[in-house]
C-alpha cells in the first residue's frame, strides 16, 4: 500500500518555480531516502546559490559535489531504470508485471552484456531497485533518452519533456503498485504537469516469455 503522497518541491511558497528545478531533480535522483532531506537541501543550496553554473569548467569543490550528489551511484541507479523498463515490456506483452519477472529479464540482459554471474546480477539488481525505487520513474525517464550527458540541465524544453515522461512512468508504476506487485512511496512530479505518452517498448521474445513463466 502506498503511503501519503509526497511531491518534488519544485515550487516555492509563492507557487513559482524554484530557481533551478532541474538541478534539484538531479540531486534528488542521487540521494536515497535513508540519507535524509537535509542532505538534498544542502546540496541543492550549494549548486543553486553558490556554485558557478555559467561555465562547463568545474573547480575541485564543484567536481566533488557533482560526483557525490549528481553522479552518485550512477551504475547502481541504472538497475532501477532497467527494472522499470522490463515492467513496461511485460505489461505491453500481456504478462502481469512483477518485480520478480522484471529481475529475471534484467539478469538475462546483463549476462548478455557479459557482466557478472547470474546470482550476483540478480542480487545486485534487486538491492538497487529496493534502494532507488522511489526515484525509479525519474531515473527511467532520464535514461530513456539514451544519453550519458545531463540532457535537461539549463534547457527548459528538455526539462519539460523529462517531467512529462517521468509523470507517465509514475502513473504506470502506480498501476503496478495498485495491483499489489510493488510497494513504493515515490517522489512525484507535481500534479499540474501533464503526463507524456507511455513509452512503447520492444515486446518480449518467445525465449523471454519462457523465462518468466511461473515467476
């Protein structure tokens, strides 16, 4: 069962955008709930008020902030996006989407990329999803653009696209959660943001279907 809804605080008390909502989202994606809100607030205050955001050149402190609070756990977070992607593929292939099935598919994909042994990959993916599931819709929307660059920083149009994509994925994950297949308490996109179209994924192959039978 979902807890009380919580939203990304992208508006100030006057109902206007905070100065750098794009940077806030990037930080929120890099900090787990267990680290606490004060970590997010302090990091955001620094990057939005103190750091020089007008140049691509980073001094030592800015580079440290980016590494710890924007690029933190980059590879680990990718697993959470991979799980959401496979949940989408399951649903669009007419199969009940569950995390267990999605993890089977993530493990198969990862082994195809010659990463690690099956047990190691499955355990790592499960831990990562559990750790980052409350921002998995943001992570998936971010990585859907197939770019290792921060695509929406300082770009209003791309940030708008990102928010719409994330809202669509948020609603999809709500549907999965409502059927009892996942518990999550996501950092939601504000409700005044209209969702984009749910992404169309490649259907499962016959081999993949056999892999998730009975899971």
